[in-house]
């Protein structure tokens, strides 16, 4: 509005009209916040260019005697655009624009004119815009961090619930397997013959396998382990997470190799592990007391 009122004080009013049109266009683009608060780099540099050209266009035909009156409306207008640019996250570009404006005014009206053209008000706007931008950036960053922590908490909660469900299912399965034998032991009052005691011990060992090494077990491996124990082999099965996220076909192939390895062990101690974080997926180690080296030492992958 001030630019329109003071057009007549300019030697070339058409330049003022062009400056007003450019100012309004850039101001509209600057205030047009769509998907994100942060202004694009392209628009920020367009703002700097327009804010540099507007003073040149007006001052080129405006007498410096107008210092201090509303004919220098463009100073506050340019300052408004630059402050908004700062608010929208382009603080460095906004300060560059302000430096250009100060130089242009100093060249036109002299250094002494800087205090009488509205620059103190522009500087106040810039400081406020800069502070608002920093505050919003921190708020956005804090919100993103809270969202990240909330997502991690949700994932952790889901993992705990899933692990609890797995343990519950495993316990239910184990109890179903052991219940007939337990009922028999209870019915006999614990008075088992040699074969029944052997079967009870095998069942107990099998239950430990299910609890400690479920992912390392399928029907073929279970049978091979039971037969190895029948031969007097001490078998330890430890699932440490090495088979997680593997395709089912790869797991089946690995377990088939494990079963074949178990059948080769006649005595001693056999350990089957699925270590996590190693290049291999399963280790199979068979040792005998007094033997100088393991009978079997496999790293399957």
C-alpha cells in the first residue's frame, strides 16, 4: 500500500510498479507453505535475487532526500521477505540477503542513512525470524526423536510379546509330548523297569532339546539324536539364534547335514550349536575322552 501511495515521488513510476509486482509475487510464494515448512533452496535464492533487485530499481530514480519517509517502504518489505525466509529454515540465505540490502542502502544514501530507512526494524525482524526458525527446528527434531523412540518401543514390545507367545507355544507343545509318560510314571508310583527308566531319561533329554534348541530340531534330527543317546552318546543342543531369518529350504538342508553327522558318532560327547553373528550357521563337534582331536568338527553354512 505504501509503495502505491508514494509512486508519484519516483521519477519512473513504472519501475516502482514492477518492483511492487515482483515483491507481491515473491511474498506470496514465500508464504505458500505446502507439504513442508522448509523452503526449497531454489526459492530462497530467488528471494535473494528479487530482494536485491527491488532496492536497485527504486533507488536508481529516487532522490536520497526521501530518507526517513515512507518512500523507502521497500526496505521493510524486503526485510519481511527475508525474515520469512529465515523462519522457513533458510537462515543463511536470509542473512546474505540482509547484507546485500545494507550495502545497497549505504551506497545510495551513505552509511549515515542506515538508521533512518527502517533497517533497525528489519534487523529486529531478522533476529526474531532466526530465533523462531531455530525453535521450530528443535521442536521438529524433538518430535522426530520421540516418534523414533515410540517406534522402537513398539518394536521392542512386539518382540517381547512374540517371544512370550513362542515360549508359551513351546511349553504347551512340550507338556503335550511329556504328559503320557508323566501319567505312566504317576500310575506306576515311580516304580519303572529298566526299559521304562531308559525311555524316561530319553524323554527328559528330548524335552531339554526342545527348550534349548528348538530351531535345530526336525523329525530327522530328533530321531538321529535319540538313536545317538541310545548308543551312549551325550548330546547337547543349543539354539543361539544363528538360523533366524534363513529361508526354510536352507534350514532344511542344514538340518539334513546335521542328522547325517549325528549318525557317524558312536560315543563321547556331541554338541550342536547355532551361533549368532558368525559366518557359519551351525557347528557340530564330537569329542571323546582321551582322543587327541575331535572326531567331528563341522561349521555348516
